[in-house]
């Protein structure tokens, strides 16, 4: 279930509002002693968050499928910077961080249980009470799991949007009358306070997992030109659909050439540097697709 970006919060009795968390979207499934954590793009997240898989095995329910957000707390708020550090190729580092900065799972939808394996086919106005009942019976003794709040109040949604920050970067509006909308954006809208910028792709990183035995692009590295005329690295985007990665990889690989970024580059000295931060492919600006 994906969201369509809109400029204003929709209003009406058909909408339920929730905070939009600045974390990693994750479908969590448990079937007996097997747990699967899957990102929106289809990546396996269990290797990076073993403590979540362990916590899922401690739930009383042995069959469940949840939709929610992975976050990391830094006290009174959630830290996306700390969350990003959890994506690391070294198992020893993953284990260390799982103890130092353990993740939480904020559940906002219930798609299946042992009693109703097709709960996803029910409208949200039935799924939400089922989720609240599930959270009441399952989460109290398992604090790794939290119930994400929801409201029917338009005024409360506006307040959430105005106070966005600390791990909440907007509001989600969901249609109460629709079943779970897998693969489309018809049932959910997102409203954010944000600043936009037209960025230059200065390079890319390969995904940590191969697709059909081949390396594919996992994220694009973004840059902006400064007053000095140099291209400085400012961030990245990893919201790339799994099925689009092979074609994007084929388009970018012929463009790999130095320097990519002529100013500040990924992997420069900072408190956020990791081994993986230095592993990136520069993209030439001489030829454009």
C-alpha cells in the first residue's frame, strides 16, 4: 500500500489520519518460527534488524502480518541518522548496533492473523479495531512493538502536521472504506512539510543484495552546485522499485567515470562515515542519458 503525495490534508468522514513516520517502511510477517521483514522495495531487512526478528518471535501470536515503520529512538524523538547507520554490510557491526541503538516497530495496519488470514481484504474501518485489539493483547509485554496513533479528527491531523519533527515528518490520510491497496496509491495520501530542490545525480551505490544473481542500483547519490562551482554531495534517494532497478542499472553503468562529485563527496570524514559510505560509483557529467 503506497501513498500519493498531495499538498493539503483531505477532509471528510471517509478519512483516517495518522502521523507519517520518518523511518523504514516494513512488512513484518511471522509464520511459526519464521519471521520476514521486507522493505517497500522488496529488500530483506531482517539481517539489519535482528532484534526485531527476535522480538517478533516473542509475540504470543504465531501467525501475523503487520504493516508498519522501523524507527530508532534517541530519547524523546526518533533519529533517522541513527537508523541509517543500521544498514551495514558487516554482521559484527549490525550485532553491535542492534544492542546500542535498538529499533522499534510502529504498527499501523494488521493484514493477517491465525483467525483471519485475509484480513487485508477488509476495509480499514474493520482492520484498525482489529489492530488495536491485537496491540492490546500482544504489545504490552513486548515494548519493541508500538501501536501507531490514529484519529478521525481533522483538527488533530492539522496539529500533527504543524508540529512535524523529531521523527514525524507529516501526516498520512487513509480511506476507511477500502481494503488494503497493495501496489497502488488509491487508498492513502501523504502530506509533508518539505523543501524541494532539483539535484544532480553524481553517483550511485549498488544494493547490498543481488537481483537474479546480478548487481543492481540501490540508491542514487544527489548533489548541488555551490557558489564555488563545485558539485557537492547533499543526500541520496533509495525509493527505487525492485522491478525498475535492472533497467536503471543498465542506464547508469556506462556513465561510471570520475570525478562524479567535484566538491564534498560521499565517504568524506564525518561522524556518520561507515565502511559502506566509501563504496560508491561516480557518474560523469559529460554524457547524460
